C-alpha cells in the first residue's frame, strides 16, 4: 500500500519490460517477410543486401522503442482513498463551516439542516479541511479485480486554527500497513501530513498541503507529495427547495502521487494537474469522479445517517488501466466529530 509506484517495461538495468500486442507482432512479421521476399526474389549485390538488412534492423529497433514508450506500466500499489482525502469527510466539514459562517453573519436566525454530506472526490484532495475542534477517523480496503490480494489502510486527523476567521491547519496520520496473519505488520509503514486551508463565505476554499513530510517503513522511498488545490461548490438548481443539486469542483497541481506516467518513468517528481467533480444527486448520495494525474476513478459516496456523521465511499479505481493491478474497487469509511 501507498508505496512508490515504479514503471515496468522491457528488461534492462532500469527495470523495463516491453509487452507486445498481437497486431504489432503481426505487423513486424509482415515487415520481415516482405523484406525477405524482396531480398531473395530480386537480384541484388552484397552491398545492397547488407543495406536492406541494416535498414530492417534499424526499423525493428525503432518499433521496439516506440512500443516501449507506449506500454509503460505503473507496477506498485495505488494509494487508497483514505490515505489522502480525509476519508471522504471533507464535505461534511465544509457544511459545518458554512453553518458557522451563516451564524456569524446573522446569529439570530439558526437554520436547521443536514450537515453530514457525502464526499465530492474519488481519490484526490479537496480544499475543505478540519479546523480546531474538528477531527476524523477512517479506514479503507482496496480489492483488485485481477488478483485476490486485499490491501488496507487507516487514517486519523484533527484540525487547528480557524478556516473561517483566518487559516485552518489539518494534521493527518496514515497507516498504510494493516496486514494480519503470520506477518502482522500493522503500523509498520505510514506517514504524517498537513494541509493549510482557507474557507470563504461563497463556499469556495483554497488549500496547500504536504502529504508525507514524515514517513516510515515502506513509505521512506516515496517521492514527496506537495500540492495546491482550489474547491468551489454551487447549486445547479438554487430555487429548488427539495434538492438544489449542489456540485463541487476541485482543481489542483501536485507532485508525488499526482505525477504523470512520463514523470514516473523518468523518476522525476514533476508537478502535474489533478481534479475532481462531485454531484450530490440527493442529500445522502453523491456521484464522484477524479483524475489523479495518471488514472481515472469513478464512484459514489454515501452519508446514510442524518444524525450520525459517517461517510462511506465506493470507488472504481484506475479505469484507464495504467496500473499492473488494473481496475479495482476501493471501499472506505470516515467518521467526523467535534470536540
């Protein structure tokens, strides 16, 4: 879990392997057959034959290099939802902040409404976060469809400061090893990160974060994940008293786990774009999707209990099939509380 993702391509000192598809193999065989037919049916001198052989060899090398570039695969585990995104409770924190903001503006009118909200992201961070007096816990499981290995993680976090009056600071710890059995390794790997965030009265928020300044175990070799993100929520049907259809958009730039496939292949920590869209179709359910910078995730988030602050997320990961594990299912849950 949450290990640095490497690239596998053709066998070499850099650990690459090439995976040829049938069409390429057929095309290469056809090319060689045509070359062989030409060189045997036409009378040419030795110099001409040598030139044809040399050109054919250069062509094969060019095709191999092209396919190597196109078939780069990320081999290590992806990050679980719970390892980065406040186990899906960020939008509940946003609802709490919105209510606090309204009470500050007009403390005479106290609006009674649902403040437990489903998540608006599917594996990428939003700019909403915890302030002083707010905390959360969560856990997640990753179930790949191509094999039977199940990975797990756990997360806990709390807030400092005040995102409404000044700036909030969210501190979170992620445990990326929760295995059991003969090789019980709970807590052997993990990291501690933070996020500085600011909430505005129009339901916009901005944040900068560093997910892994402190890390241990298998996470020691991972690249630093530093990011900035802006999030905005607005209503598609603001005049509908039953369902305003709030939609939340997030866009950001980050390094580490947000790197492109090319940057990972080159072992560079180059910043890359990520983003998410979450549509709250009913008060208890949101449809969510995220582009992580190298893969596409789609799923749904649920806040089934009106008075119990639990958020459950079910996400289909890597629909772009960029990882060796292929598409999988990530299930995570978070609980937010105030003190």
